[in-house]
């Protein structure tokens, strides 16, 4: 039977009676072939594909004795139809020009359009024999052989003048694996230039190899070859006539069995639905093919009956709805363009029979999604998951660790820990001044974040290497305590600001003035000695704003110090506040810039630069709530917390946050939650919260 469908339209299954010719050498009954292929040859012996002697054929060409040794070296122009090598196994085009290609098409008339039919299949399934029987009345135009070695290497071409068809015979699958990938690319180019594709299957059942190839070919055609064909059409002399070549070819599956019946209606499903189901099971599709036809025959006694496949091919040759006939010039130029575009060396490799993924642990890193490289069942031997490749850092997992540089350079890398001095959340001021340390079990304390008042280098540049660790399923996440002290400092600042604001504004001013004096350069006049403005003689009060001129160091009011100026001799290389007197004397100040003896102590100025941020913070601690609180909170946000800008609704009840619904964070999962969904309190030690803290209802219920 054979089957035909286009797109997703309804399909009809047409059944035909099988014609058995009887065993070769004992043909006594007259047999009939379809009308489109009237038999004009007398079969005297079996074809060599079945291990039988050579055949002597009489056709409308001439009487010719063909042997398996026939090749392209035969003399041209002798009136016989010959096949010729079009592309070799290394994808090299063996016909140099359009004229040479047309000349090799014996019997072609210069004004006749043609169609291209190619055949694919496994080695030994009789592809060459099928083309000879369908288009050349059994003449051995394409060489066949009874030897184990494949007789078709590369792509061979021949022309059938009676049907105006260019036939392309391809190298079979499951043969030599030395150039398997290059051969596949070669076949894809042949498929793209073909109008009808025959997939020859000689086996009891359709194997997954066929579906995998056709599905992959369809995907490649849509993704790569369709665009290339469109480019060729746009460059063509007559792009309208060749525009149909952009459409996908028609696929004909020619399935021959011996002991089993070919596909037919089964459980109410026709052949098309069964084939589509097979593609879907393998997560493939054949959208790249314009139409699908299936021809299934059962050959109990040789020879094979090619009558049904001839009828189907004859219909497709006459059908111009999918792809119309083209000039051989366009066929050659299209193939050449595809071959020039899709070329290059492909590294050959032989896939192992048992790939590593079949024998290795299936665990996948949650951060980088790489598999564990240990063998299956390694956990039973107390061997942890392992992968030698580098992982990808993700803030939600905090999978970055420090390794001591000294120990690593000595060949014994040691993971070091970061320790903070403010275990008590109320000691925020102590934390702000002391910072954190990095301790190595071998070398001791190797880094202090506040070792100097200014100029502390990052630990990555001096004492540690950074490594990213894999996060395997079931693995405890690294401690998140590295970000919690900053959050505790923010809580302490908020608490202190509210307290100071409720008492008075003066304590914060006295505190900030005291800290400013501790970091002031030597040439600055102490705040306690400044009673009036050096310019306007305005008496300073407890509410007056007091500044220092960076040039002379005297006290000045805000109105008399609105000008800025670079004072390089004092170590200020960027514009800074100066009094009106010094601004007017800027010419004499800048004239001394080259005098190194007049330059201020750079260490003192650097300390002042560092302290200005602290002074500014302390001087405005009473009004800290006036600043955008979200900006301050985000700087102290633990890395696994969802940012406030992304937490638009409660993670549990999905209520939107706003002025009436306050945003909180679960200390365990880090999601944004409302107060109604976070009534529970419990310690979260693996996140660095040893005391009871806010958690959402989901995280609280996980432990219960």
C-alpha cells in the first residue's frame, strides 16, 4: 500500500494489490507493470544487489552489457545513459561549470525543465538498484555490487530523459564512520536541492535512525538551508521560477519487508498518524518537508515489485503544486551555492557505545547545571559529588569561598573563613570601626578590613583566591552570615537615629564635631577654637553650620564658603570648599602648586577624606529617616534576599505591597512577605541568624 498526505489535511490510505514476479530464473507467468512504466526490457538474471549474476538489458537507449565495474570513466556521447560523480566524499564538487553539468546529462534537451529526485537509506538496502528500476528500466546506470564494501561513495547523478528527472544516488548510512559527520552534511545539501526525497528502508520495521535523521534534516532545512535557498533565488536571473525551490521537498518513505506486514490502519489510526506519533515520541517534527508519502510492500519471494513506488514518483513528478520544474542551470547553481556556503573541516570522532552519561552520577549542580563526574552509586562508598570544571556564581546560593593564597601556592589550598566582631547587633558602632577579619587555620589572621583608616586593599588582590563551589542536590547551603552584620548595623543605626531624634539634635552635632577633629589635618583650626567666621565675622551658635576652608584651614560659614577650588598644595586634587579670601588669592595659591615643600601631609588629608563620610553620617543621624530608606536597606541586603524592587507582592498570599501593607523578608528563604504571613520566629543558623528571627509560614511549616 502507499500513503500520501500534505501538511495536516485529511489523509487517505490507498491499497494496491501486491505483484509477485516469482523467483528469478524461473519467470513463467507474464507480469504487468504500471502504465507509466511499460516494460521494454527482458530480465534474464537477478540483480547483483542480491548476489546474482550480471544482467543484460535491452532498452530504448541501446543494447548494453553492464557489469558492476561500470563507472564514470566510460566514454561520453555514446548514446547511453551513464551516472557521473557529482560530489565526492569530501564534499568537493566534481563538475566544474553549468555547461559541464548539462553536458553530462545525456539526452537532455536545452529547453526542458527538470525535477531532482534523491534517495537516502542505509548501506546495502538497494538504493542504487531502486533508482535503476524506477527510472532506467533496470539498466545499471548506478553501479551496484555484491561486495561488502559500499559501491556508492559521495553523490552520483544521472538523467532520465523520458521523465526529465535528475536522479541523485547518495552514500548510505551505517557504513564507514571515518567521515560520518561530513557525510551527513553532504546529504543535507543534497536533500535541500531535491524536489522529491526517497528514503529506502529494507527491514521488518521502521527504526529510530530514520526518524532521527529526517527530523534533524527537517530542522536543519528550516533553520539554515531555507535562508540560503532564498538568497540564491534573489540572485537568480528569474527568481520567480526558482522561488518554489525554497519550499521543502516531498518525502517518500519506501518500506520493504519480508516477514512482517508494512504499515496500515491500526486502532483507528492511518499511516500518517502512526508516523507522526513516532516523530512526536522522539520530540521531532517534519515541518521542513512539504508532503509525506508512504509506500509499503512485502516481498516474500524476490524480485521486489517496484510498481507502487513508480506510480507515486510519477505523480510527484507531474505535481507542480509543491515544487515546480526548474532548469538544470538553476539546479547546478543552487547546489554549488549550498556547497560553497556549508563547507569546512569537521573534526571526526567516533561516539562510544556506552557514553559517560549512562555510567556517571545523574546529580546536577544547582548553580551551573553540570553533572557529577563520579560513577553511579558513588555515595554508597561515601564519595561526595565532584566535577572538576568551574562553577557559576549565583547570589542565591552564595557559592563563592576564599582560599588562602600562601597555602594554595604551597600546594595545600585551605578554605578560609570571614569573621565579624559584632556578634551583638547592638554593637553596630564597634562593627563600623573594626570591620571583619579573614582567618586561616594554618597562617592565622591574614586580613583585616579596617587595618588602616584608609587605603585597605580588597582581600582578593592581596591574600586570598576566590573559588566558586558546586551546589549539589541535598547539600547544605553555605552560611549567609557574611551579609548579616551589615543588616544588623542598619538596624542599629535606625534605632539610634530614632532615639537621638527623640531627645535632641545637639548630641549628634557634638559627636560629629569631635569625630571631625580626630581626623582633621594639622593646619585646620580645631572646632572648639572657632567662634566666628573668618570672612564675615559672624558669631557661630549651636545651630550655625560651621565649615573649614581647605586652603587656609580657618572656620568659615556656609555663605562665605560656597566657592570650590583645587588645592593641590594641601593634597586636594579635586575641587573642594574654600573661603572667599582664599578664592580671591587663588592665583598665589596655584602658583605654589609646584612647590613640594608646601604640600600638606597626604596621609592626613587622606584620613580626612575617609572620615568625611563618617562625619556626614553622624552629623545627620537625627534625620536619617529623611533619606530614601530603600537605598540604605538595599546596601545592607543579604545576597539571598529578593530585592525590594522585585518583591511587588507577598510570596504567600500574593497581596500587593504598598502604603498599607509593609514589606518584610523571610530570614530563611529571602522572599518578600507580609506581616500576616510571617508571624513565626525561629533561629536560622545556616543563614547566620542564631537567634529567633522572622520567617514565613512556609519555612516555619517545613520543620514541623
